C-alpha cells in the first residue's frame, strides 16, 4: 500500500499532516491491527493522551516489524526528527546525558508511531523552559502494583483500594489506571520540590505502610524468591530513568490492550481486556475524563518522608536499587538471599566476603 497521511489537530486550532509509511504493516497480527490503525488511534485519543503526558520527556518502545518481532527502547530521539518537535537533555544514573523526545502535540505521538512506537514511557517530570531544574524534580508519584504468579488483576485491585487509603493519610490523591496487563498503576500529582531519591524514599515508605496492612497480599521484597504469591509494589519504578507505560498507551500484548485511566468507582468492576486500541477511542469520546481532577489535586510528600525517617530510625533502611545502578549509599548487598553467605557488612569493599568473592581487588587504604 502507498504511504498514508494522518491529519492531526495542533494546539493553535490548525492541523499538521504526518506521513505513515508501510501503513498496512501488521502491528498486532492476531488482531489484524495495522500501523495506520495505531496512528489513527493516537490521533483519536490525542487530547486525552496529551492531558496525561504533554510536556514530559519520553522513552519509546519500538517494534519495527510488529509486536512479535524485534523490540528496543529508544531513549535518544529517532533519526529524522521533525523540526517542530522538541527535545530536552536528560541525565541518567550513570551521569550520561542525551536528548529525549518531548510530546507536545498529537502529531508528535503519531510521528512516533511512524517510527514504529507501540508503547510510550514518559518520565515523571515536566520539561519547563524557564525551570531547567524541573527535569530533576518529579511532579508525579507513581506506584506499580504488580501481581506475582498465583495472583491476578483482582488482587491488584484489592491492594489498590487500601493503597488509596494510605495515600489519603499521607495527604496524597491517587488516580488509578489499568496497566494494560495484569497490574494496576496509581499515580499521584505532587509538588516538584524534591529530587528523585527523595521521591523513591517516599514511595518506599508508602509501600511499607501498605505492606503492613496487607502482609498476606502485598510485598516490597525485591528478590523474586522472597515475594511468594503476593502483589509486588515495585518501588524502583520511582528511580531516575525508570518509567511506566503512559495513560492511554497501547501495550505490545495479544489483544492490543491499552493502559486505561479509570475512576475509583469503576476500578472494581472493569476488565482490563475491555480496553483495547479498537475500543478505547469510543470510550474516551463517550465519557468524562476520570482523571479530570488530577491537575487540582497536587499533594506534598512531607508526611511520606516523615514515615521514611521513622522507618529508618526503626532499622528499616534503604532497599535494593535496579542492577544497572551504581552501588548506592546504604543499599543492602546485591546478592540473592538464597546465595547469601556472609553478613551484610562483609559484602562491602574490604569486607571478608567481598575479598573472598573478589580476591583480585585488595582493600583500599
């Protein structure tokens, strides 16, 4: 099929045309959903999508031949970036810096589909031209409730309702969405006055409070062998460079599911499979925005940080970071519990266990 062209509305009331090459390429072969179908989907839900991700640096999960083929995460903007598309320079945990795409228009999202993007992963910060430090200060707290084997979506929903109570006690307002798979995501707007590490600590404190209330259902255990059949609160999604699928973003799974914002009243009754690339445009057009109060519900992490300090004083300190992070202050040993053979301190450089594991590295000093 010849190239297709998708007309997208612009913020000033005009239109912008985006060319879609290979429009008949099957992105979801089992559902017969093509690249053009996906581009049209982003155009049709564009206003709702921009309300959730507009102005945020974006990582793109791309599938050049559809979801059954190769995939990769594109942090640098793809080649051929249109002149009207904005980028900002982001700093990663390693200290490396590079430009990142910002979605300010529907046409930018549709162009990302032209570059074979299926899932959009926004950072929890907003790129503000006159506030460069905003890129280091999250304005969105995100909690990922991830059911482990033996648990499912209904278990994540049960945990989410109790999480809502915990958040309210912390002075925060949670907004739920389906993950597009088996989990539930809860987002909270926060004042952008703390850096990533503080926000992560606030998430850990909230997760521990939830775990205390639902010890048989919820876990903060980083190692899979310790999680059991529970819902894992993935606190590391609050780390710098970690992102969660955007609201209204498709997911690369059979059925072409979408990560769908819902109200708390709706959450207990929905089936995640009801929200797909084919069904969501009609649902968005026929209902009010369940997250309409998001912008007026900005909270502060002050109480959550007090919980973190209380837990730290009680001996509950830092938790494991993602494996690609540099070793962080106070972090427990990065060793699977079933393989742990030494006391925690012995895994530090110069400790007995460290020297046994790394005989080629003499102690410093």
